[in-house]
């Protein structure tokens, strides 16, 4: 066994599209996630973690940019495709503090920011999505160029053949979850340095195209899948994003049988990933370092998969903006389940503080350590959400207000008591008894947009969104 270092190691795992409630630890009765459930029992489970949506249809880009920079949506310097050189990055901060940093899996940001963050890596995927069985990947390039190309590949977004795709190799016939997990295992097997390490593993699962080894799909019979309470054949109105790629994964109107099939595939991908996370845990245990390792599990955003008649994440319903957030390790209370509001990017300063690493001067996120020390702490009082120039939302206490201003559709508003109605089915925006509350939340949305320097669109003072039917 390797002797534990005095400073804790860090294992940071992020999934792509993992909705907050698709966990056994959240009381889900059908999905099988035993390793993540065990992790939640050993650490702190923040059950109301959110991400603020994003300024791009590919929400994972700004979401990951917010995580790595610890900055708010309108301060990341764009849509996340390129991270600003003057913004302190999470991996970079640990690297400058004496950690050996290793990255594997999805990096939907720029090459330069990857190399600023990580001193080493393997099976690096620069992109949004791909065929899981033919993931183009790079080996670590210390020059940061990553210039090699693989010819004649198919773009998973458009199904069109490309002349090239980013990568210097493909493990044909091996699933992306296995390729990424095995890269993490190889690092843990070979790392012999005395420096503490930070291992960043970014899985592509459960993003579509949802394919997985057959033994995991066999765990879920389509006919046994329970439809969510907020399943709808179609969204109640045009939100301006009904024709985006994600919404083309299933024809409209959505049918119960087809949505059940999508859900079964989604669960199977998560169970496959959970199984490989268990392998990574066992490798750290074999090194004698599990107790001295900070572990974070989260996701870049959630996913509708039939809820509200939607399939994607380009919306402000909880199923798309809430994510898992589990932190375990030295200094973290065991078995803590906290319901305070927080953002996914708050993990950045939290692990810095847990590891005794200085938080970068440009970081705006809030540490979760005060919540770990006080179960009654309220966390963030106001949650502000923004999707491109089309949707804005605000959550305060039990209530959420959403405003829609898509250029191609009529403006709308929604008002939900999410505490009483977690499926967001009862819209109070046209209720005469709730008009004062609606106007108060509308005013709060405007003030928050100004405070956060929301520059995507001039979100004016005058309320003119039409309440729903």
C-alpha cells in the first residue's frame, strides 16, 4: 500500500446529462446506482444543487466553464468554448499548489485551458458528444496543440460524414465509459509520485446516443419503466426551442412507449457508469488512499427525457437545471443530506478549502463548507437562471418564476410552487390570488439580471410576458 500523503487527494467525477433525482440516494425506486448511493451515505449530499442553464444550446460548454472558473454565467467571457487566460481554473489552482493533476474524458472547452489545468492526461475528448463505441480521443500533448486528426468519421449530431474529427486515436468497439474509467485506473495503478493528486474524470454518459453494453440494458425492461408524473405528449406552448437537436430525438407527440424506451436506455447508461465508478473506488482503496481522498460527483446539467413533453435540457424546469452533488472526504460530515440551494460551480471553492488550497482571486462561487457545518443554513437565497436570450427564471423559497421571450413565439410566464408541486405541473401565473407574488418575483428577476450583469438580452423593467392559460 502507498503511504497516505498528509494533503488529501481529489477525485472529481462529472457526468453528462445526469438529472438530480436519477439516483437511488434520492429515493428513486427503479434506477440502480449502488456505488453513488454508497458515496452519498459516506459524505454530504446536496440535494438542491442547480446549474444556471447557459448561453448556448450546448449547455455543457458554459456549465463546465462555470465549474472550472468558479464564475457566474455572464462572467465566463463567452459561451465557454474558450476559457479566459486570466481566470483561475480549478485544476490549475491545485497544480500551482503542488498537486499532480490528471484529466480524462470530456473537455468541452479549449485545448489551452485543459493544459493549464492538467499536467497529464489520457483519453481526452474535445467535443460535445460522439458515438460511445467510437470515441475519438487524444493522448496528452504537452505542447497543447492536439493537432492530429482521424479521417472519415461521422458527426453524431448531424449523422454526416466528416473529413476529420478531433483525436489521434479511436478504440473502436469499446464504450466511452469503459475507455475513460480505464484511463483513470491506469493513472491510479502507475502513479508513484509523493505529490498528492487530483484526478478529473469526465464521463460522456448518459448523453445520447444512448447505447451501452447489453448486460446493463437487460437490467431494465421497457414495459416495466414508470413514466414520470409530468410526462406530456407535447410541451404546452412554444418555448422557442422545440426544434433544437435534442428535441428531435423523439417525434411529437411523444408516446408513452417510446419515452419508456428512452428512459430505460438512460437508466442503463447510468448503471454502467456507476459500475465503473465502483472500479475507480476500489483502485483508490487498493492504494490505501480512500480515507484521504476528497471525492466529488456531479453533472453538467439534467435532462427532460419526456417530462413536460421535452427531451433535452434547454429549459428551466427542475429536471434540467438540477444536478447531483455529492462530496465525501476528510472534513466532510458523513451521511449529511442538505436541502439548501447551491450551484454546481460551488464545488470549486469547496474542494479548495477542504484541501487547504488557496481559492483563486477570480472565483465568484460560494463554498459549501458553511452548509456542511450547519444543517439549518439556508445557502443561496435567490437562484437566477438564464437560457440564451429566450428564457429567464428566478427561484426564491418555495416559488419559481419563469419568463419566456423567444423571438419566434409569443411571450409567456409560468409560476410554480415547487415545494408543493415538485413536478411543476400547476402554473399559478394566471391565478388572481397570485398576481402580487408574480409581480414581486418578476421584479426580483429584473434586479437579479442587473446584479449579475445579464447582457444576453435587455431584460427590461416592464412586465409584458403573457401569463399561461
